[in-house]
């Protein structure tokens, strides 16, 4: 008996049927494949001020799956762990001198198309988290920023 030609309607029905029958199996297989898991990346930015031209220290932090499990179990936010890791890098980078203190500006989810393009990580933690320095303050920025620091008032003035 010849099959009736119902055109695109039957093709759509066939795809939906396959998705309904095989969808859960395919989804389980895909979730178990390590090549398809996306890393959890956070962008952490420190600065001396809110001016657009203030020196900035920017990092990308990758939170490992084992660390994610610990954070979820302890109900700790990703931002807190990313900040801890970024602070370790900042301390190791010797930006913790009194004249170069920087405050946290933002800690947000990041997207990186090619993680290998970042090169070797600046820090690898005990729980397999990694951090890369994306931007450091240049010596020129450091010198220019010192001109914006508040100066002590003239003791003889009335202001």
C-alpha cells in the first residue's frame, strides 16, 4: 500500500514524535558528555574609583564542577568564591600595597568563546578553580591616577 504524501506536515509530526520518544535518552547522553558541559566563568573587576579612566584589574575565574558542588551544598554564592580567588590573584600580583588599593567594582557571569586562547592560568586553586588576569593597570595609568588622589589641605587656608 503506498504511503500518502502529506507534505511538510508529516515531516514535522515525525520529528516531534522522535523528539518525544528519544528526547530523554538523548538528553541524558548529552549531559554525561564532558565535552558538552559549559564551564562556569565569572568576570571580576577591581578599580580605585568609579571614573571610566580609573586603573582596573580584571580577571576571569573558572569555577570547577567540584567547587560548584561544594558551593551548592553550603549555599554559598558563586560571586563569593570568585571574589576569594580573584583576591588571591590580586595579592600574588602585589596589588595589595597601600598606594594601590583597589575595591571590587563588579563580579558577573562571563562568556569566553575559546578558553584555551587565554593561555596558562595565573592561579590554580586546591579545588581546581582557575583564574586568568585579563587586564592590569599599566605603569602609565598608575602614574596618572596618583594625580587624582586627594591632597592634604593647606593648613593656612580657611577651606
